[in-house]
C-alpha cells in the first residue's frame, strides 16, 4: 500500500516552487499558519486534533536515497535542488493549540516558522493530517454531547477512507470522548480500548440462531454481546432469555444484546420488555447501523432504552460534512507580514495568537484574534511545541488530551453544547491585526505604483 | 503512522468470531460477496475499483511474530487461535468484476471463497479497500462525463482522509479518466502523470506579482502555468500579457493561467479576452477551487472558456456522498446457501453471476442477477482472479483498466451518461435466485420448527 511517511506525499507544485525558491535565493524565514476559513453551518465549534502526527511527520521528514534517485530520474529538477532535498530535515519551529482544544474560524491551530522551502514542502501533508483528525474529533464531539452517559464506540474502519483514516478516526473520536473503537490496530498503536461483538455471518453460519449464540458465548464469555437482528429481532430476544439460564449454569453472563437494523425506538422498547420480563434486567441494549448524532438524539428523546451506540460511517467519514474549508497560508516572509486577497479567501497577515476569556461560571465567553506580542485579557491558546525541528517537551498522553477535550466541552457556551443550529461564538479581531492588514495592503499598493 | 498492511487493521469481532469458529470446528468453506445494497439517489451507476489493492492485501496477508505476541499479551485468545494466526495465509479463491466495470445495486463485484475463519478475518479491510476506490472512481466518472475533452486533474490530497485516501483517490480518478494528479507519490507508485502549478504563497513571498511570475517562469519553464488570483485576477492577467514577450525572448512559453477563486464564469471570459487581445490565444485557462461536477456543468453551459479543471475536495472525499451502503455478506457456508433477513438489509443467497446485455448500438440495456451456473443471455461480468490465494494471471495494467472504464462510459445508456437525476438501469433477479432464496427461508423455518 502507500508509504505514509514519504515526503513525496505532497503536491508536485511544492517541489516546483522549491526549485524556484532555491534558484532565486528565496530561502529566508517564512511563517505559515493552518486555520479553518469558516465554520460550516453544521458545526458550531471545532476540536483541534492531529498535532501529534503532524509533529511526528516533521521530526521524521527526510528523503531516502531511492526517492532522490527517482526524482533525479524524472529529469525535472536541478542537481542543486536534489542535493538540498537529500540533506533536508525540518529545522523550524512550531507553535500550536494543544489537541483537544475547541477553536473557531480564522484561529490558527498550528504555525510553522522555517526556511521558506522547508515550510512550503510540508504544506500538503500537514493539511492532510490536521484536517482529518480535526474533522473527526469535531464530529465525534457532537455525538458525545447528545448522548451523555452512553457508551459510544467507533465502528467505522470499514467505510473510512483507507487504513490511515480508520486508525486516525479511532484516535480522534477517542480524544472527543468515545469509549473506544472496534479497530484492533488502534489498540496496538495508541492503547485505545477495543470493543467487539459478533457479525451476522456468525449467526448465518449456523442454521439455528440459538446454537450460534451458545457457541459464541462458550468461546467468548467476557463482555458477551449477542447480535439479535439477523432474522427476527424480538424472536431472537426471546431466544436470549431462554438461553440465559443455561449460560448462567456455565458461569457465563450475557452483558448486552445488539440491534443493527429496523425501527430502533420500537425494537429497543420491545426488546427491553422481553429481557426484563425474562429476568435479564442487567443485560444492556447496544445499537448500531446507520447512526449519527441526529438519530441518536431522536432515539433518546423518544425514550429508547439504549445504553450504548456503535457508530461507523457517519463518524469516520464525517458524512454530513466530509471536509472543512481549511488552509495553510503564508503570513510572513523575510520579516514582512503577507496576506492573500483572493475573493472569498482573503487572510489576516502576521503571526497570530488567540486569547480566550471565560465567564464567572467557567464558560467560554469570547476570543480575541490578535498578533503575537499584543497582550490581551484571557488565556493565550497557542504555544511553542517544536523548536529547531525537535519537540520541546514530551507530548501530552492520549488520556490527558481526552481529559482536556472533556473539560473544553464543559466550558462551551450552552447553545454550542446543545448543538443549536446557528449558534455562534464571538471571535473579535484585535485592532493591532486590523492595523497590520492595512500596513500590508499599503505596502503592496506602493509596490504596484513603484512598478508603473 | 499506521501500518497499512497489518492484519490488525480489522474489527475486534473478527478475531472473537475466529476464536469461536476454531473452538467449534466451524472451518468449512464459506462464500462471502461484496456488493452495494442500494445506489444513493446521487449516483445512477458505480465504477468498480480497488481490486488490485484487495488482491495485494490477500496475497500478502500474514501476522508478524510481534503481532502474535501482542495478541497473546492481550490475554484474549487461546493458544490454538494464536498458532492458527501465526500460520495463517489467505488460501482461498476470489472471483471479481474487473476494475473499471460499471455496476449497480446488489451486483457483487468481489466474491471470496475460503475457510470460514480466513474469509471472516479479511472482511473489514476488504470493504475498506474496495469501498473507497469504488466511491472515488464513481464520483470521478461524473466529472469526466460532464466535461468531455477537458483536462481534469486531481488536486485533492490535502483534504483527502489521510495518506492512503490521497494516493488511492489519485488512482481511482485516473481509472475514471482524469488526466492525472498533483500527488507526487501517485506518480512514483502507479506511474500516474502529475501536474503542478504554483501556490499563492509563491506570489505572496514577493511583494511584486510580476517578479514572482518571472522568477517562477525562469525556474520552471516547462508547461508553465501562472496563478493569477492572489490579489486581482484581471490585473494579473494583464501582467501576464506584459510579461509574455520578455519570457518569449528567453524561449519560455506560458502554457496556462490558473484561476482559483471568484466568479469563474465572468473571470474566465474577461481573462480570455485580455489574453486574446494581448496575443496570447494559445495560453489556456485552468480553473480550481471548490469545483465539482455541478458547478463545472454550470460553467461549461455558460460558455466559460475554461480548458481544464483541478478538482480537490469534492473528488477525494466524494463530498456529496462520502460513503456507499456496501456490505460483505456470507452467502454460503458448508455447501448450503445463506442469507440475512434483517429489516432493510436482506441479502440474496448463494454464489452469484451478473449477465449484461447490450443493444444494437452497443449500449447496455439490462443486467440479470443470477446464481453461478445459471447461464443467461449476455456477457458474464464476474470471473476467477485468484485461486488458492494466488492471482491466476497478471493483472491488467492501469492503462488497460482506464481504457476499460472509458469503454464502459461509452456504453452507458444515455440518461446515465447525462447524469440525469433519477435515471435508473434495469437489474432483473433471475428465477433461479428467487427460488434459491425460498429454499433458504424454508430450510431456516424447518430448523425453527424442529427446535421447538
């Protein structure tokens, strides 16, 4: 499959630009920032994620001899550029918001300060890494908020967009408060708890559903969850009730039943009644199949007695909004602030900081976007995490990041917490930034005049 | 990052079920099929893709000693299962539709015939591989069909869901007729042509736009494309006209200008006029930025003089429909056909074949879905590609697969080719399959009765 660590995971234009930068000596210090231009109407807030993998990428960036040879063979690049690439390591600084931090439009979550060619090359993959985990953490947060106290599990590897998406969605959703994932490699790689039940194929391999349940129970007695919708959900629930005493005699306790299709509200109520009447009041009901924050909200509002949810496609593809309008833009070069003025995509220049204020109840009340060094009231969200290409300290653990996200959700203004459509959050642009923008425009205008 | 070849890229329940299968001797031959349950209203047809990577996965499937040790350490599995996994290779057969084939709901594009535990383990990753490339090839086909004769280039790595999604989207869109991609690794890995222009950061690094154009042109004179929307698109087009003679004197020809923001219809017309009046009639216009098959259709209908399109997010995330309702289901076990009857997710049992008929004009007129061996009129679409865990012949080249897809698009019924909303295609279920379904249901009913 593809090599996820290759520096060739980039757009050709990055290499073209590096060639031109080198040819013309444009290797001075550049400052790029990664931010989301505007929030989609489907998202009142976003959750920063992916920084760990972004820093891994930067720390390990290098071209192998074989990659250099392949580039040389393409005939596109000068020997000077190839030699530069062969020696290239990322030697810049990175400032960032910690993973798990809530953020809004135009607030950078990552800043790269490095020689222009270095900072340019890494654009594509940095966006690729930060965009995806932020997208998924922000989606997962919604599910976490609508189902407090419920067990939420990522079931989405199969329809995630490739292997990396599957693994990183497990990570991002865990940060946002999921209990775990079905993806085994996510446990091995990140220590994320895994959950596993049984598939329809297991039931189908037996002509008789009860035999399937019993054989599975004997082999997998721990945390036993039986899938009951293969043929007739309520009939299967009655089979579970009939089977329970026989399993109990073997010391096996049924922990849950899983519903994966049909009208979940009606079925969960009927199954709950069948289980309770059969004395299985401790057996919980776990639902899966086409779930998202909308239908989970509806189920819980209708009093569906469901204790946990396995969420797949809508989580790992962020299906209602599978991409964010994000960018990694040059904000300063050779000591001068820069900006882009393209229609609908203009950017604020310079190195930025975000100051967040909290009310007496601890809830967020507003942010100020300003330039670095322009001290404002509140908590500064962006800090140095990498210097000269090396992390300045060990990263927070995944548990710490998860705890941070949970605390952030507690501090959200109530309309955002409730996912109210149209709920917004005040982000004020500081005078210093407005002034800097005017200075950049005036400098550019003078250049234009000078040229004529 | 994640290891894309690990067999632990699977759901925990697959390992749980394998344990139970082994404990109870359920290791007889199973037949699973991968298919899409129903087509979303946004898609009149789908394009099969990903088979190559699916076969690579199956041929290379094995657990490393370190993975076995990790599983052992988890304490979840028996020594017997761990020994089985340590020796596991995929030894089954695979039947499939060739990549690039158009297909419809309920038509399997892949069938696995293998010992039940083997066939079960591979479910998650097979779906993950086939679903994504099929999703993207099907999306890319729409773009190809609305813009005949136009240069289409994948620009979507940065917002693809991870590295694998980026690379495989380049592959899938190339199969569907894109000219190439911006992703360098896709050229190295698959020989897909790459295209690269310049970014706004390049322009911004210079205070003066013309200097940026000129320096870039001197360094990258081949296929020179200048990005003209950083500040003022029409002003930049006039700068291009002014610069052209100076570049021409250096032997450098401008091939294209790129628009990346604003009202593309108006801008492209104005830029075309500026270029033409400046004598640059050979310079083409390339557009990018938030494009999809809808707005490309609108631009072309409005006579926008755009020659090529760089398409990113909407392509590599299939943004209007980021997942397909696909499944990998047990259709036969131990010589007996099987089916699932879950509400809304019932499946047709048995090993299937799809027969496709064509009209006198060579266009597809209808498919018949039947069981293997039930010979029908038309072309059978599913054939053996892997036997005993090995490919039976070398795979088609990517060029051959691309040519197949192009031929398939030629043969689509006109309403599907025109992407008419609601256009459908007749897929008839053969009597033999209906009869087989009744037999399965009757067998299951008898088992139920016998049990009471």
